[in-house]
């Protein structure tokens, strides 16, 4: 690149790059003659000369482009464009030996890198922190730049003192200063966000306390309103309770009355049912006679009636049979007179008949038989005792001769004798006798039936009254139920108001306890809220002190750490008037008590020096080197990082004598 293409190339060589002393021989040849003897073969030199031919002709148009001139042109371009930078430390044990063996290397210009002056340190800090946000004034920002430069200078001076007293070398390099600036940016950003978050939390806490106090006042007003509403609901509930009790009393009284009325109606129904059954039994006794009369009518045929109509002088039993029909139907008969009658070959005095005067006219009617049937169906109940008494001579017969007062030893209207005379006469005899028997039987039934009808009418009225009473009772019960629902709703509303009032009281009591318990915190938070702006201003100095402590104080013992921190660093900030806390506890500023407790449980001693060492190990941006003759740091790290070690023990733990030390360190650093 440097010789053929003419590019500027810088070749940097450090102590770590010299794996073999032969490297310096090549460098010595390059710096002495401009080339490495024997590096190019003839074919390679021809190729190089061919590649630079065009540039040679262009730059040296009058020169001959032979091999010697072309190669010399290549070497001259190489010397002009290639720069070798050797970074060797004068403290290296082979530095003097190499200077004697390879004079070409050390005869060139040597720049001795001395400690950075304070102005350079200030310029570096101003360059890195110029665009970094720091909540402070420009004057304090400039003070910060100078103080950070003075920290580097102070520690450098303290290293000489430490060497003279403790016989231990401590080196402070520009890299240390860059780490100081980088760590300042990181820690300031974290602490600034922490203060802002804490301020936000405190402001929110104060706001919540204010809201809680306002809520308590509002709850007091709400409780008063709830108590008034509760009083109104209680009065309403009491009025409804009195009304419900009154309506329930009315309903119970009405239910008792209806119950009595219902029992009376049931008793009356039972009595009527008994009477009805008795009347039905008597009626069933009378009905056979009615059926007999009806069958008798049904047995009479029209031809039999026609035969009677044609008979000019029917026998006496036929005549008397029709007299019975006339009497039964309450029709006109002739005046009672005694007349001799022949029946069953026996002539005896008896009542005169009305056949010729009345019966023939009745028989002449076309609807005689139909009217007779209608009489049996419709007018049978018109028969009375007088009619039956008038028919008594025709029907009465007693086998006991001493009690038989009739002229014959058989009834006048004997069905067998009538059948001998005419079939129709037999049916009429049977009809008359059956109707009389029906009347005698129904005479017992009728009063019962009439009584039954009256009782049923009373029962119907009683049932109507009972239905009306039950309807009224249902109405009263419905009203009582509605009032009961209203009462339950009122009780529920009252219970709800009571629950709300109790809940509000509990919340108010809890809020009061919280406010009383946080009254001291409220005062402290109020003071803290006023001091957050000051804390943010002081962060510029507090973070600078903490970063200087973590970056520089690791190699020193406890005495020199205190001297650097409390005397040198803090004194410089006071002189520069950089805002900072007056008594800053660096341990509490950099790590919380919980973390220190975890470290202690993991095996780290609890003394101040060990805690400071733990802070430097965990907070520093550089990899820590711990001198641990007692093994305390090893125990602490193994316990603290047990999870990571358990995942890959071979990559996490090694020794200086391990063959794979370099590879493990490279892998660890790359990850």
C-alpha cells in the first residue's frame, strides 16, 4: 500500500506485539535501510517495479525506467508513506538491552510521554463533559472541569508519597483519567434520575396525603348526609312497620272471620248433602210408582181406547176405572149417589159412575191418551191429598175382613178384573193406583226437596258471601304483601345506608390513622420536597468526589484513602466552591444498606475497608485486580456469583498456571 499505491500507512508496534526478538531486527532494517533484506524474491521485485512504472514515468519523465531506477523509486515512496510508531515502555526490563542490540530502532526520534499537564486534563474533561447534561451553572461547570484535572494531579503526587512511605508503586495513567470522566457521566446520570424519581415519589406521596386529608373531610360531610338519610329511612321504615302490623292484624282478623264463615259453609254443605241424600232415597222410593204409571200409560194402545169408545154399555169396573181417572185429573164427576154395581159377579152398592155424562166426552177427544201421558210427565205433582182421599174407596182393600170396609173382598179397581173386561181398563187401573202411590211417596219427598232447595239457596248465598270475603281477604293479603315488600325495601335501603355509613366511618378512621401515622413523614417529605433542587445542585460535587474515590483510591490503604478523599479531594472542592454535600457518606451514596447486607451474607467482611473494596470491585469501569492473601475476596466472589459459576465453572474460574489462561481471559473479555 505504501510503496505501490502511495497510501499513507502507520505501523504501530508495542511491547506486547514483540513475541520474538527477531521482530526488532526487521524493524531495525526498515528504519536503517528502508527495506527488509531478502523480503522480496526476483519475481516479486519485477511485479512491484511493473506496478510503479506508470507513476515513475509520470513523476520522473526524463529518467530511464530500468529495474534499478524503478526499485529505487519504490523504496523512496515506501520511506515517504510508511511511518513506524514504536510504543516501548522505559520501565520494561529489556528496554536497555534492545537499545544496544538494535541501534537503528532507538536512533530515531523518541517522544517521551510525560504526565499530562493540568491544563490538558482540564481540556479533556471539558471536551468530554461539554455536551453532557449537568444541572448546574456555567461557573460551576468550569469549576468541575478544573477539579477533575486537579484530582488526577493530586493522586499522581500522592503516588510518590505512597511509594516513599509504603514502598509500593501506584501508577496513574491517562486511562485512569478517562475512566474518571466516563464513570462521572454514568454515575451522575443514575443519581440525577434517582433524585428525580425520589422527588416524583415524594411529590406523589404528598399529593396522596393531601388527597387523603381532603377525602377525610369529604367523608365527614358524606357521613353526616348518610346519617340524615339513615334517619329519614328509619322513620319511613318505622311508619311502614306500624302500617304493616296494622294491615297484618286486619288480615289476620279477616282470615279468622273467613275461616269461621268457611267452616260454617262447609258444615252447611255437609248438612245439605245429608238432606239431599235422604231426599234422593225417598225420591228413589217414589220413582218406581211413577215408572209403573208411565209404563201403564205406555201399555194402553189406541185400539184399546177405540174399542172402549165403541162399547155402548161397558161393564161397571170399566166405568168405575174411568171415574178414578177423572178424579185423578181433578175433572168433573157426577154427584155422589149410591148405585148397585156388579163386579166379579157380585152386586154391591157403590158410588154412582160418571161414564155416560163425562167419560164418553173425554174419550171422544183425539188426544186423550197423549194428555194422559203429559199428565204423568208434567202434572203429576198437582195430585193432592184430597184427590187421593176421593180415590180411597176405589183403591182401598184390606185382606183382614174386620178392617176391610169395602163392599167387595177385593179393590174396586182391581187390575186382574179390569184386564178381563178390557186391556185399556187394566192399564188405567194400574195408572190410577200408581199415581196415588207416587203421591203418597212424593208427599214425603216434596217437603224435603223444598227444604233442600231453600238450603241450597242459602248455601249459594253463603258461598257468594264466602267468595266475596275471600276476595276481600286476598285483597287485604295483597295489600299486606305489598306493604311487606315496601317494608323490606325500606329495611334494605336502611341497611344499605347503615353499611355505607359504617364503611365510610371505617375508611375515615383508617385514613385518620394513616394521616396521623404519616404526620412525621409528611413534615419530612415537605422538607425533602424543598431540598430536592439543592440536592440536584450538590450532585455535581458529590458525584465528582464519589467517582474520584472509586477510580483512584483502590490501590491505597485506609489511611491514604481518607487523606485523599477528606483532605485532598474535598479540600479542592471547597477551594473551588463547587457545590457538594458537607458530610457525604460515600458508602451510603454509592450502595444501599441492603446490598451491603447481601455482601456480608456472601462472605465479605463488614469493616469499612472491605465494604469500600466491594464498592470499587462492583462499581469501577475497569477490571479489578484483587490482592487476596487470606482468600476473603475469593470466597465472596464465589458466593456472590454462584449462579453464573454454576452455568460454566470451567470458563469462570482459572489460575495463573493454567495452560488455557490466555484463551479463557480472551473469551471472558469478549463476552
